[in-house]
């Protein structure tokens, strides 16, 4: 059987002037997978998300999104709202909902609506209607139930706890019926109990809705319990890929997180430095 990737990123390089945010990044996400991207601050994780969602335009490489098996689109050069319509939804590292609206209103106007126009414009039929319509009442309630916020439907979102805000952002992402949901530090600012709630909610999004999950998260306990596979970025490049067990045991990852190596010993040669013996030949 051939590979079934929802995202296929090949040799992507993204520069801002002299800063290389992504350096020849190649990675893929299997359809239905909970995949994580980890790495130190400034490693390029959010830049990757921005490239996958059309916010940034890498100078080099290709990004292919396949919302359905056998149907794929090229991401680079496409606008964020078109990619959102094609099935790519995201939450942001910093909260971007309308704090003057209630929980219910925030879900109803949809995740797309925060772009460009203010809350009033969105409520009056601004960009939420770009995709056709606001969410129906029944679908809004369904999503509030799904994320456990029915009881807080009429609470101003500014008054919600951090954990509830994060769940609201996930509901807003789901409002566009995505095939993949990109979560940029979904547990930032939350307490341990809220982290556990978010962990099971994210798993439920994949298991019950069939939405693939791409996750950036600094909390190692959370990321290792959720992710089926991980990529590690450092200085814009992929330095490791593997299952949680493989990543925990990876020396390069340990060094990247602890800063420079203090072992003082010669490093093992990496596979690319060893002689190519072509043992099969
Ligand atoms: N719009 C931009 N203009 C200039 N430089 C940028 C821009 N976006 C990102 N960068 C640079 O790209 C590099 C990677 O940043 P990025 O935000 O992707 O890191 P990150 O891994 O998400 O970090 P963090 O864990 O702190 O969120 C940084 O050096 C950053 O300054
Ligand atoms: Mg970031």
C-alpha cells in the first residue's frame, strides 16, 4: 500500500532577511495521526505552522496537503482562508478570540472570522460569511458540548479560565470542519488538571471526529502522552524523528534541550558521516 500523508513537506527553507527560520525541512504527517513538533524557543515551530497554513511563504521547497486520499493541493502560495476552506484549521500560540463576545458567540462566528475584521464586522456578516455562513445553532451547541463548555455558553470569553479558553479555541478550530487541526502550545498557561483535560480532549478530537492533529507543545509530559510520533526542530532544522520512546533516547535531542553538550567526549559519527558502504550492492 502506498503512503497516505495528509501533509508532505519537502526541503522547505524559509528566510527573513539573514534569519533562516526553516532550513531544508522535510517531514510528513500520516492521515489520522497525532503528530508533535517540539524544540527549543526560536527553533522554527511556529514558522512551520505559519508555512503550513499559508501565513508565511517559504522561498524553497514544497508543501502538499491532502484533505482526502487521492486529492492534494499545493500549500505554498495559497491564502490562509482558502487553505482553511480546504480543511486546515489552527489555534494560535497567543489567544486570538474576541474577549468581548460570549463563549457561544465565539464558536458561532467560526474560527475564520478573526482574520482582518473586528468582532462587529464578523457578527455583521464579515469574513465568517466568506465561507458561506455562520455556524448553525445546533452545530454550535454540538461543539460546545464536545469541548465541555455548554454551561459557560453565555460567559464572556474574557472571564473564562485558561483551560476553558483553550478548549474554546479548539471548538473554534473545529467549527470549520477541518481535516487537520494545528495546535500551537494548546496548554500554555494552564494548570496540571487543565492539561489533563486538554490532553483527553485533543485525543477525543482525533478518535471521534477523525481529525488529524499536529501539535506544538513545550510540556513534555503532555506531548509524550499524546503524540504517536514526533519531529524535533533546532535552529530551523529537523534533528530527530521518532516515537516518544525513540525521541526520549535520542542524544541529539537531549543536547538540544540541555544546551551545548558538556560530555567533552567525541561525538559518535552520524550515519551521514559514515562511509557509504552500499552493503546491498
Ligand atoms: N515574521 C518574522 N520575521 C522575522 N523573523 C521571524 C519571523 N517569524 C519568525 N521569525 C524568526 O524565526 C525563528 C523561529 O521562530 P519561531 O517563532 O518559528 O520559533 P518557535 O519554535 O515557535 O519558538 P517558541 O517556542 O518560542 O514559540 C526565530 O529566530 C524568529 O525570530
Ligand atoms: Mg512558537
